[in-house]
C-alpha cells in the first residue's frame, strides 16, 4: 500500500523530478484516467438518447485526441528526463576524466618529495606529506568510482577477459589494506584451496571490487574483530568469500544494498566514511565479467560477501 501512497503524493513526485505539479507522471496518469472515464460515461449517457453514427464517431475521435495529447505530454516529459539524466552522466564522466590527471600529478609529486627529498624533511613535514598522500588516494578512489558509475549509467562499462591469478590479486589487496586493518585492530586470515586454477576477468576492476569488499569487511567490523578471506573452486567457477564479525546489515536494508549511493543507517551511525558506490560498482563489474555477487548478513553478528568468477 505504501507504493500507492507514494504514487499519489504528486507534489512530492513533482519535487523529486524537478517538474511542475501538472507535469508529474502520476498527475498525468490520473488526468488521463479521469478524462477517459468522463468521456466514456458522457458518450454512454448521450447514446441512450438518440445519437447518430456521425456524433458517435466524433465522440470517439475526441476521446482518442485527448488520450494522445496527454500521452504525448507524458512521452515528452520522459524524454526530457532521459536527456537530463544522460547529460548528468556525461558531465560526471568529463569532470572525473579531467580530475584524474591533476590527482595523479599530485600523487607523483608527493611520492617524489618523500622518496628523493625525504631525508631533509623534519618528522612533522613528513607526517604532513603522508597525510596528503592518504587524502589524495581517497580523492582518487572517489573520482575512479564516479567514472565507473558514469560508465555503468551510460551502458559503457568495459571489462577485459584476461587470465588472472586471483590469489596474487587478493594478496595485493590484503597488503593494501594492512594499515586500515591495523588501525582498526582487525585480524585478517586468508585461506586458499590448493592448486587454485586461474580465472577469467578484468585485472584492474577485479582488484577494485575485492579491495572494496575487503575494506568494507574491515571498516564495518568491531574493534578487535576478524576478517576471513577464502578462495575455493566450485565447478567451473572460483568463489571468493569475505566474512567479517562486524555490525552486519539490518534486514530491512538488505534489498537496497546494491543500489547506487545506498548506505545503511547503522553504517552511518558508526561514522565510517563512504559513498555507497562500491557495491553498486562491484555488482555491475562482476556480472559483466560473467560472475555473481551475493551476501548473507545478520545485524550485530557480521556479514559474508561472496563473488564468483569463471575459471580459465
Ligand atoms: P560505502 O562503504 O562507501 O558506503 P558500499 O557500496 O561499499 O559503499 O557499501 C554500501 C553500504 O553497505 C555501506 O554503507 C554499509 O551500510 C553496507 N555494507 C557494505 N559492506 C558491509 C559489511 N561488510 N558489513 C556491514 N555493512 C556493510
């Protein structure tokens, strides 16, 4: 029933879509329905009196004209919305592309300063540079995520099909998350089936997805908690599962978890930084690579996120 209440809240719908009240789809549908019902009733009443064939045809034309006019307004509005949505994705894509170059430049300069001139710096200067490096990495990840979201929205996401050593990729991601794990006092364990075959996927994007799932398992954990990363062979697929002993996802939020920008309330109250884009990107990348992403979670106990990818 809540969907009906939502659909009938025309003012809210118009506000959400940024259109006038009379341009809201629900208003136009209601108008269409009432107009058709009114004209049909009028034709029925009039036809009980004496009505000529000519008058009946004119009435029919009138009904069709009204339906077509309202239908046309609906289509034009939808087209406008689709155009605005497309230019928004293009805007995000252009801005993210433009931001990538200066961000990479800053990262190189900081690395150069630390590696080449680090000796001459005081402890405080070094710390400042390291903080700048961390902030720059966060910005770079956000820009990368926005670029991926724009690609997904424009149906333009490309994923390579290379032979990959999944164990090596996970080891790299675990090394990247070592500091985060240490800061949050999380124990991370990695278990692999012996002789794990290679998988087929996109090197960089698979790394980004696993980085997101593993960093989530650390971020949304409790102090002193654990993360278990496991890779196994399951028929023609490799299954990677990431289990944590963290805050879990409330049942009511579980349907929304792969939606763009969605963040659970318990994650927000934990004051963990995030954009709600990682899982949306993960689902799209993995499905495009011929795999699947799923999860099981109990609030207050923890979550297990799993990814399957085709074996080579
Ligand atoms: P972000 O972490 O940047 O917010 P994600 O798309 O990776 O974005 O995750 C979306 C939301 O899903 C998170 O904000 C959090 O509410 C929830 N979530 C993801 N992973 C976990 C996890 N391992 N444990 C609990 N909640 C999680």
